[in-house]
């Protein structure tokens, strides 16, 4: 760790103690040095998170990402615009259409709603600043941090290591701004519709009461497996049966090792099967 990073981490201890001890503090108490400690390219996103606890929780994610942070970072507006008119976008749409067609055929009267637009960094920050689960996890982290470094004189390495190793009981159900795979066109949320209304949505409160109790998780997974090799999942942590990651390279591998051909003009059969595999 270089001297600048070490000193900035040390400054964080003083900031955090003063902000959290004051009952959560606010944006006015955040020094520029605290923002400067964030690994690039996350500093600008941190500057737009006013709550100290939510800011600290996001910083933890950025530090844990390490040297993978830049590769995982969400696309810029220019990159999103380029993707929307690319062959890769057309390929993603074709995969979604194949899954949707299979699902509609196998679940009479029901269809899939898919919002496939790339989730911009602006939208991710907006969600992070308002999400209840983020607030709960941030409050727990803030309290734990204040207790761990009550003296305010911790070594910078100790602070960083503590943040990276910290595991709380409360978990946020969304990724820190910039780290969502939705921000690079690499994740899709499939929601179930009936009679023009979403009946099984991207809502953590519906995981047990709707998705599992009505078996929409199994039905969606069956269509994913039958119709597309490019999707894998669903997401397990947090538990989101509607969320599937997207990797177009999996289709190339599937073409290299094709499944037995269906009779000409036939569609994949409607049946349940094992969970979609996780890429190697």
C-alpha cells in the first residue's frame, strides 16, 4: 500500500467516528480526502452517496473488488449507446425472445416481462441511496466500525483489512453502484405477467410468497435451460429467482458441443430440469 493510500485510510477513521457518533452525520462532514481514498473509478460514485453509512458500505465493496474493479465497472453513457445498436445487443434480444417464447408456450395465459435496458450508473446510485436493505446493512456496518476503531488511531492497513473482511448479519439486496452486472448488459431480470399485470416481480418480498409458493422459479428456470445456453443462474446471494446472468460466450461453447437436434420445426419441450450451470 502506498503512503497516500495509507494516510487516506487513516483519515477515514476520524471521519467515520465523528460522523457515526453524531447519529449518522451527513454530507457536510465528509472531507475530500475521504473520497480520494476510493480506488478508481469509484471515487465519483462515492461522492454522490450522501449518507456516511451507505458510503462506507459501498467503499467496502470497492475495496473487496480489488484489481477487478475497473473490469467490472458499469458502462458510460457512450458505451451504453454503442451497445444498444450493436450486434451483441441483437444477440441478447434474440436470447430473451427465445426464453420468452418457450415460457409463453409452456405456461398458458402467462408471459415474461423483461426490462433489458442497461442499468446506468446514475440509476444504480439512485437505487443505492434509497434502498431499505442498503440502509439496514449500512447502519450495522457503521456501528461495527465505530466499535472496532473507538480509539480513532488505527493503522491504515488495519482499517482496510477490517473493511474487506467484515461480514454483517444484514445484507443489501443490490450491488454497490458501478458493480451491478446490469450496468454492462450482463444480467437480465425476468418477471411473470398475467392479463397485462406483473404477478411475480423483481421483489424480494415475493421470493417465498409468490415465486416459490407458485413455482414460478421452477417454470422460469425450465424455460431458461430449454431455450438458451447464454443465461446462467438464478442469483443465489441475494436470493433472486428472477435474476439470470448473461454470457454470450456460453452459446459459442454450446454450438461447439450441440445437443441432440429437435425434429424439424419443433420447439424445445416443456419440462423441468436441474438448475442452470454456473460457468467455469
